[in-house]
C-alpha cells in the first residue's frame, strides 16, 4: 500500500539514528513489516529511494534474514523451536501436532489469516524448553496441548499472554514496530525473570 | 563444594530489577561515576589487570581488546555490543537483558569512555521482542537521567547509544558479520586482518564485546581487581553465568567462579532427570565438542575444558540422558549449521549440505560404515577452511560424537533404523501430559 506522510517521517527518524544511512536498512525493513505485514515491493522501493540504493540491493539484504517475510504471515506467527535440545524434549512432537491440528505445513498460514507456523532455531531460552515463540514473545515450557490451546485462542482472537512478556499478546504488525525501535510503552509489563533464570540466585541464598 | 557467586544476577529477584530505579537501588550507576573520574587508559588497565576474558565464546581478554584501539588517531571509534545470542544451548545474555538491561548500559558507557568512542551500538537478535522493549526503555531512561547523550555526568564525555535489532541470522553473532549487518549489508564474515580494532564499523577502530563481558565491567570497577581475581582459576579469573538445560531436574542460570565442574553444578541444581543418567553434554553450546559422563570433573574454565578436548564457549551446558539418540542430536545440529551458513565460503556452504545428506541416511539406518569415514573426511575439508568459525562449529559435534559414540552410529546400520524411542526423551511421558 502507499505510505502516509506520517509513516515516511517515521522512516526519516529511523534513518537519523545512524551515522551512515545505509545502516538503517534493517529497522526500515522491520518497519515496513509493521505496516504491510511483510516486505512488499512498495516497501523495498521506498527504502531504496530513502537510502539511495537499487531495489536489488535492498532485496538482497531482505532475503538474507529469515525474519523478513516475502509473503504475508498470520496475525499470530507461531515459531516452534526444533533445534536439538527443544526437539528432543518435545519440540518435534509439538511441531507435528500443531501442523496437523491447523491443517497447514511449515511456513503455512491458516485460511482465516490468523495463525502461521514456522519451525525455528534456538531462541536463547533453553532452560525453559520446549520453547514456542509467538510474534517473537516467549511461551515457555510448552506441551502439545498448551500449544493447541494457544493457536485455538489466537484464532478466536483471544490468545493467552506470553510467559515472559507483556500482559496481552500483540499482533505481528504491532511487534514488528517494536523491532523497528518504535516504543509501545509495554516494557514495564510482565515478570523480570522466570523461575529457571532465578534458580542459581535462589540456591546461592540458601533456598530450595 | 564450590559456592555460587551471584553478581550479575544478584538483583534479579527484585520485581523491578529492570528499571533504572531498581538498578540504582542495588548500587547501579555508581561505577560509571568512578570510571569517568579516571583517565581512560587507567580504565583499560584496570580491565586488563582483572583478567576478564570474553564471555561470548572465544575467551579473548577484554582489556587487551580495548587496548588494541589506536589512540590519538583522529578517527571515530565505535563500541559495539554483541547481543545476538544464538548459539544453540546459550541462554544467558537474553535473561540478563530482560532482568537488568541497565548493567549492560553502564558497561557500555565505561567501555566507550575507555576506548574514546562517542557512538555505541547494541546489536540484539530480533527474535526476542520483550527484551528489545526492555533494552530500548532502559536506553531512553538512561538518556533522561543524563547517563547518555552530551556531557555525561558533567564530565565532558558524549555518547550516543543505539539499539540495533537483527532479523534472524545466527552468523551475525560472528563479530565481522555483525559489523557488515550493522552497516546495512547481508551479514557475512570478513577476512581478517584487518581486525575490527583497526578497521571495524565503517572501517573505523571498533570494539565488539559480548553482553556478559560488558555487563561484568561495572562490578570490576566498583569492587576492584583483587576482588575479581580472588574468584576463578589461574588464567580464568572471576565469575560467570553457567546455563544448565536439558534432561536435568532443575534447569536454569547459575553464576559461579570459573573452574566449577558439571558435577558440582548438578549437585547444586538437583541433578540429572530422575531415573535417568547422563549420556552426553555440551560445555559451551553446540559448536563445542561434546563431553560424556567421563568429563563430570573437568574444571569449567578456558584451560580446563580445552585440555579435555573441547572449548568453554558460552558455558551453555546442554544435558542429554540415555534416552537421547546421538545421531538424531547431531543431525539436528548439522541441519542448523547448514541453514545458518551464510554461503560466502564454498567449504562451509557445500560441506554442511553434504554432511546433512550423509547423516540423514545414517539416522534412518541406511548407508554403510564407510560413511562414518566420509563424515570425518568432509569435516576435515571444512574445518579451518572458511573465513569464520561456523564451519568449525559444524564439524565439532560430528567429530566428537564419532569419537565417543561410534558404536551407536553402527547400531543404526545393523538395525536398519533408529533404535531409540523419541517419546522417551521428551518431558511429556514422565509428566503425564501430552
């Protein structure tokens, strides 16, 4: 879609963060995803104009990084960790069960556009395995049933809250804006740490 | 028993540990005032004297890295934090930044002052939205408190700090790929030399440090070299975060002096999963050669782990019990390296692809014993033949698993299938939930 004057001025403010403007390409791509849901041709052309790059150069960067999507994902994009540790502890079962439950394949989107599924690599939460991410928010210690409930809730417009994250799960587009460096004011919501994070401290203090 | 030493994690049990008020209440932002009252060279010397070594994997002395930045060269200098935590098994920087982003920012200010940088970046992986929120908020609050921006604390030092969010590429944890990515290119490693200290970001002198390394600096400034060096071993000084995960009763983060052993950590944490026994583990993420139950008493410091044939890496202790198929585990890691190979160097791009093909057959019980030698031959042609260490990391689990579990590979061939029940390795059966 066409970008508004306000959106274009936000892009200018993103570019202004950096000593050299080409460095803004990644937050600009996140920002385009926050508007269009994925990296559209219009978005690539505008970034190219702004950074004085050929569209081929912008596309080359966009296609290198897996978080930039070349086609629409669901309003709730579900990433299931199937790297070794999570896979062994149940991630493989979760991934297979959820695909079957939704009737979609890896990288597929449900027909209502609500949920998409992708197998992901290690997401730095191994002490909370098996780990599932939705719009890159943490859902820790998942089971097959909990993830089925999660995607059913998401399709009904009522997903559960992340384990370590804001009180309410935000949409893919809303979270893409956060990744572009645009604050949504929710940093103070949610726990400071989960139980495994605190376990060593607790033991050091003599706790069980 | 070696005692735990919570320093970085000391205030994590405070509900507001991630706020500027919570951090200040636990003594935060007092080290920066001390450091800014010192000569920058004195700060570098202090960190050198502490013996602090990089906590991101390579273990290079942090103070030496800072000392490599040429001074009086009339060039811009940059201080860059590597917060692209992605090494499989590694999960320390992410909870650190979620629970206390301000300690990282305080370390950034001190480090930037020391190397005379007026621009700094935190390159964080893009798949952790809430951590991005926390760090972004912390930066905004630090600006408001006069800890970033112009004339910090009235000491005449200026620093701009930008949070840069990645987009899902493991390779950007490699420091030169990170710099290419930060410059707005595909994240691909550079040939070195020149090293980043001479030609880093925008070809200017640049320090790239891991989150935990930078976050350790305020405590060293505040409590001194003697305190820091009283912990750890001869060449591996101080405390560090060990991340315990997998088939254990209680996974989590444990901050302890360098040199603690897995046996001690398991005793403290509550041991291997009930009714099971340790089979293999990684000392520092999937790129470090695996260990077995014969290595429970290896001191987990840089020298001890190296002497036993692996690397301390990120201190990501992934524990697998006897229900885990080694071939399945190694295949999955290899698929990861194939997916994350940036494609720049042929041995890595093509080699990881072939490794996956051979391992897939072996896991399914197809192929022959000669394929095991083929795997080693492929590894031999990949290791050390690429710009960066990703290919070395890909070879590590294969070579080490063949060293300790060759028979298990052969058992797949004689059975014509994987002899393991994957359900037994999950948490679901024992927990009674599915």
